[in-house]
C-alpha cells in the first residue's frame, strides 16, 4: 500500500481514492431495503386507515338507519275515528313474523313535509321489510316504504301504490319482538288488524335486531329498542 503525505499527515492511497464500487453497491442495497421497509409499513398503515374508515362509515349508516326506525316506531298510534260502516283499517300496527325477514307496518305521526303548502299532514303509514336486491339476487336489503296519507290499504297491497327505498344495505336478518304488558313477555307478532290478536292496543316496546353480512361473510348483529309513547288510542268521540 502506497502512503502519501498530506497537510494532515500520512494517508493511504486507497482512502484518498474514495469508496469502491462494491461499497457503493452495498450502500445502495441497504438504502433500498430501508426504503422498501418504510414503504411497506406506510402502505400497511394506509390500508388499515382506509379499512377502518370504511367500517366506521358503514356502521354509521346502520346506526342512523336504526335510529330512524326507533324514532318512527316510537310515534306509532291507533285511532278509532272512522265511520262504523267502514271496514278499512286506516291506523294499524302489523308486526309479522317471517323467520329472519320480519316486516313491520304501522301508522305514525312521523311524516315530514318537504314542500311548503303540501297537501299532507304528519300522519303516515310506514313499512319496513327485507327483500332481495332487484339487480343482484345474492344481496338483500332492509327497505322503507311510506304512504304519506292514511289510505286504508293492507300492508301487502302497499307495494302497488308506494315505492320503497333502501334504508340499510346487505341485511340478511331482520327480527322484531314486541313487549306485551298484559302477558309480561316478548312475543313475535303484533296484529291490530286481527280480532283474535291485539286489535285495540299497541305494544309498549319494540325490540329490533338487524344482521349485516360483512365482506368476509361474517354476520354482525345490531340491536335497539323503541318505546311507543302513545299507548292510548285516539278517540275524539270521548267526552
């Protein structure tokens, strides 16, 4: 090894020539590995944030849907103000047990008028039910249908006159139970249109359970309860 003299003393000729090609390649390889490691960690964090945001948004929609359901059910009511000869049920509460796809149809003071001077009131008939997606039979949703007038149509006939809109997507289970204060137990059906059921009264509470299918196929269940405020039926003929 040749030694050369410099102002700071004697140094080797190799060090004076700088880094060798092998040393540069090793440095670049180490730097590349560090960059790949940092990017992998950042990319994983980004995917985790995106997944968390998607789940939070999804659950927010579900909670908002359940909140709307409990609000509207809590304003359900019955009224006896109709001609005695009229056989139609203008006010009703029909909770029908259909295994894991229950349906609820009820008269409520929950209608919101969207247009000024609209020929509507706050009374309506609201219906919740589960049905397959018309464009994808592998998916089913929880739908909401509303008649903004008390027409006296039966629940099964409302489909012909009033459109339905998706309230919560990918619902595979919808179960409802009703608290019967007389029997002091939860029951699976509540039918005010049938004389042998509950023709003149509302349940005190309604318990709702919605099952949502996630992307991995797992079913996540959400539960809530609605307290019905107007237990006494409206009868303006009373003095």
